[in-house]
């Protein structure tokens, strides 16, 4: 039995940028892989310029958002516009098991890093290409970020207030979702490689992956010819009531409540001490509660607003009712469940400040991941170029002067 993490010994060259690509590296790093983000000062990655910055100093090495998004990646700086850098990148990938990229189709080939070029230096290489809409088809050249990606998947058409216009997500949730799913695709490819000795090129469409989140809506259209739209917090099939979020005591405090059976309804009525309105025949069974959901939600909201969200959620759960407080970011950091699981951790950054980043969201039974903060630009250059690739000190300095290693 070994106590090594599952991917110990696996090396990854991560050309992915912004959020989705780096999260692939982050996820593999949590499983023990040795991951190096390939980047350059010639084109500073967008997330390196996201505020807030440590101690208020605007610097690409001090973005606290970046340190969380890229935790677990190392950093090697290569200006891939230069032929010498492209050759170094090929040499680097010859020492790796996996290559990750989330550019548009053709970008890697333009830099001399196509699958064929990579396979020439490492026959069993696993290349994950994760453009917005895949490597083929009419949309293959579309350019997106996480926010626009949610739109072309149909996901944004489902979010918003009941019977109102779409209200898209305010964050690029498609990025970390695709990062984790992309890492899973790599795991399957590595398993295949271990069985057969063959690598592969994974054509990963971020659009198609995110579309899995709205699978029931596709099925409803194909089978019932219904076009889904914004439903607020209602049950997706309109079959359950109450089902929503309700105000609690305090400023902007809310609780989610879902009652899916008549037995759970009786539990809710008991928790409310059987108020007169709950005995109304309009709420006697699920069918009538759904038909009268607006009146039901108004009555329930009047009751919930007198209680604290955490306390009420615990009370309702004791009565067999599915309920949970709606947590904001500050709540997440102090929530006892997340604290116990190490969902967010505090670490000391090598630049001399303390920060909070994501903990290991992939947990294994026999080993514990060592989570490192997002990397400083080029922090692994010395090791990769001089130890891995065997560059002399003189040649290494020449390449830095020429802004090849940059």
C-alpha cells in the first residue's frame, strides 16, 4: 500500500488560461500531479489583474482572486510568439504526460504545438483541447468567456424571476465547472493510456459540457414540446409547493424550503404550530398547494421572517422538512461544515502575506493534498529550464535577455 496521491509522478504542461484551463491543473494538482502553467509577461493572463490585490499593491503576482483560481499550478514563462520559446515548449512537453489548452481551434498549431507536433516528441501524450464549442462544427471559431458560454448553452434562458426575462449569472460559473470536468476527461485518458500504452487528443467542447446542467429542460422539450423559461426558485417541473426562498430576520437573510410530499407538509405545519391559514382546504394536498402557490408562499414568508435563518433551518430539518440557510460569502467562510472540511484555508504566500484560498475540493481516503497558492510569474523557471531541460546558465540568461523566457 502506498500513501502517495493518486497522480503522483504525473507531469502536466498547462497552457490553459483565465479560469477554466487553470482549474484543470488545480484539480489534477490536488490529486498529486506536478503542474506547470505556461504563461508570459508578453500577454499577462486576465485573472492576474483581477482585484483585490494583497496589501493593495496592484501587481500580477498579488491578485488574491488569481491565487485561489490557480492554486496548485506552478508557473513557467515562455513568450510563445518567438520560435525559440515554441521549441522550448516542445521540449518541456516531451517531459510531460499531459498537455492542457483552452485556446480557440488552431491556436496551438500556430505555435507549433499541435497534437501531431506534441506526439512527435512524446508518442503517448494526452492533450486536452477545450475550446468553447469543440474543434469542429459551425461554432468552432466562436470566442467566449464563462459568462457568454452560459448563454450559448441555453442555461441563461432558464435563470431569472418567474415569468420574467432571463437574468444571467453574475459570475463565470461555467469556467470552474469545465475545469473539473476537463480534469475528469484527462483521468479517463490516463487510465486508457495505462491499459493500452496509447495517448490521445481529447476534443472537449465546453459548450456541450455545460449543457449537461440543463438536461431536464432538453428532455422536456423533446418529449413534451415545452420550452423552459425563468422560474425563479420554483420546482423545475412545477410539481412541488412550497418550493422557494423566504425572508428571515435580519438584513437580506433568507431560507430555502422545499416540501415534496404530504408527509413533509405535515412536518412543516407542525413546526409552524399549526396556524389557521395552514388548515385552509386550498393547501390540503400537493395538487392544490401547487395551484395556489402564490398565496401559500405569501403566508409562509410572513411566518419565516420572524426567525433566524440557521435556527429555522435546523428546526425545520428536525421536523423532516428540507430547509437550508441561503449563505453569502462571509457565511461560507465561517460555516461550521465548510470549516470542518477545510473548504477554505488560510495560508502564507511566499511574497509575505496571509490569504484565504480554496482547500482541496477533491479528497482521497489515504492521502491529503498539499494546497499551494497561485504561483508567482515564472517561479519554476530555474527548475524547469536548467534541471529538466538541462540549459546551461549562460544559455538560460541569454534566453531571458532575449525575452524568450519572459
